[in-house]
């Protein structure tokens, strides 16, 4: 095999390994812990408590706005300290007049760590809070034209001040970026 078009097997294996490592390094992104020193410090249980309004857009992968929406969230927490459970009841109204609802149940599992569930989420969402940031990863069952697709969300929230939080979520399928959701939350 030394005279094949790829050269020796060992050179081919080394090149393939280098390509894979380069790809993996390109996938590495920010972690919640990168924001540990950022202020103001986010306490998810405090911020998502009471009623909030949110204003958002969904952009496709070319950057075109395909949907605009507003959300009214009613949020509450209960349970013993350190093991609180939160309910985030979201009422969506889209610019085309359609409406939707998602009810999240969040369970605090440790310092800055949360598990979330909702009816249209496959399995569990995993969340981590650090500094002013919260990262939430989950798979959403998204209905489109009579079919349901499972898409992944890498959802980041950043507390700007005691009333305002910005949210940017990247939606992907099989590692390919489909679009982004951008939201601003305002606590009443």
C-alpha cells in the first residue's frame, strides 16, 4: 500500500486524525464558567419569579427574520432550599396571530445546575448558571408542515441588569445551524 494515491497508511491515518482534531477544536465554544466573574450575578430562581415579558425574533441561517413574537411568562418556585423546582409558563403570540404555550419545569440539582422538562422537549434539558450567564441545552420537537422534527438548541441567557436579560439560542440539526432565536426578557 505504500504507493497508493494517499501514500502510506500511517500518513493517511495521521492526516485523518489531524483533520478530526481540527474539527473538534472548531466545535469547542464558550462554557458557562467563562462568565463566572461577570456582573450582575444571575440567580435564575430570583430572576424567573413573577411575571416577565419577552420580545423575540427567529432568523433563518441566512439571517432573514422569519418570525417575530412576544411572550408573557408567569414563573414561580417551590421546594426546600437547594432543591427548588420552578414552573415557567410561557404564552407565545406570533406576528401572524398564532399562539403557542410551553410550560417548563426546572429542578435545581446543585450549585448553578438545573434540569428542565417541557411537553415538547425530548428528554431533559441541561442548564448551568455562572456569573451573569445561563446556558441551556435541549432538543425541541418542532412541528413543521404536519411533520415533527427534533432540533437541538444551544440557548444562552445573559443578565444585563435586575430587570433585563438577553437571550440568544442557536437551533441546529445534525450539527448544521438552522437559525437563531433572539429574545429580550423584561421583568415587571
